[in-house]
C-alpha cells in the first residue's frame, strides 16, 4: 500500500510538472500585428500634441483614447473576413474626425498550438474618405507582418 501511494504521488507530481510548455503562451510578438501610423507636417515626421484614434473593428467602433506628444500610433485591423478597416482620427475635441479606409488582403498563418492563427495583411491601400484635421495620406510599407515598419503617414 505504501508503494502504491508513493507511485501514485510520483505520477501526479510528474504530470503536474510536465503540463504546460513553450507553446502554451503566445510570446515574442507572434500574434496578429497592428498597423503603424506616423505623422508628418510640412513633409517631415513630427510629434502631435494630441491625437485620438477610433477604429471600426466589426462589432463596434473601438476608442483608443487620447494620446499626447506622440509621433506614431499602432492600430489593430479587423481580423474577420472584411477587406477593409475604417479608422477615425481627431486632433481636437472640437473638430470632427477624419475618416480613413484601409483596404487589404488578409492572410491567416498558423503559429503554434498555444498561439493559434495570426493574420498578416498584404496589398495595403489607404484612402482618405473625410478630410478634417488629416490633409492627405502617404503610403508606407504595403504589407504588415510585424510592427517594425511604418505602413501609413498622415499629413497634417
């Protein structure tokens, strides 16, 4: 009976230790990357005093809040089957939002059992639908595989 308890305890202990592994947690930026937007004034990259970003991510419009003294922001794109994401930009509480539509082709890539599938975006093309504080757009890198490169420049 003593050996049975010891064997059972050893089995339970080894099972607990073996649970979990490197694939259980999605680390090192393996998830779906966000789009990087930078700001320009007079053709030069600049910091904005304040900016508020909203994005229509399918079910609702998500408010990412006010940011101050920033030269770039990261915005997630839709992960459903929609071929575009609409982004709204405000630089003042008193002004109306500028509206940008980002068109793309989404591609799903399997990462790991813990992470599952991530989305990469190709053939990015941005269109300024409503110009208020944003005067024009400049295309950066036209695909998103990570968050290192700038994909869109907003001219103010």
